């Protein structure tokens, strides 16, 4: 058991080590809702692989992390901020925003309208296919 715990702790250390670069990339703002002056955490976009991958990490505020835990239970205006993050120059941020919009489009017409204007290059389309939140 200690071996598994050590491996888990080592993984956490690697992921938290991404924080400095993520803070620089995000300009210390939440990469989805752009909140500043709040506590930000490294969020690994699921599914999480055994080896931590910086390119699958986003710097998020606690509010966004909570929303991502229950996408289907969101209220109509909870994800309105995605209209900005869906245009992010950071691929994982952009495709995460589009993934969420795809999952709420049947519930909220504004999400469908945003998706109609979205643009993904081939690499981003492939990245989007790899995302799989446990939707609740």
C-alpha cells in the first residue's frame, strides 16, 4: 500500500509543479471564466492518464471545478462564460469549453448557438474526441 501511496504522491507533485507554468500561461486568471484574485488549482482534463501531461491541464477557480463536477445539473447561466473561453488560443481550454457546450446544448439554446460559430482545426478535433468527463 505504501508503494501505491508513494506513486500517487509523486504524481501529485508533478501535477502541482505545472502550476507555475499554468499561472504564467493563464496570467493568473481562471482559464475558463477568467476570474482573477481567486484561488486557482491545476485541473487535469479527464480521462486522467497515469503519466501527468501538462498539455491536458487547465488552471481553474474553485467555482469552475465545482461546475465541471456536475455539468448536467448546471443552471442556465452557469456556463455563459464559455462564449469567451471557446476562442482560447490554448487548445485544451478551447476544446474543454466546446465539450461542455456540446453537453448542455440540448438544455440551453444559447449553447447550440455558440457551437454553430465554433471553429476547430484538425488537431483540436482529435483532442476533443479524447475528452471524457463523467457527466452527472
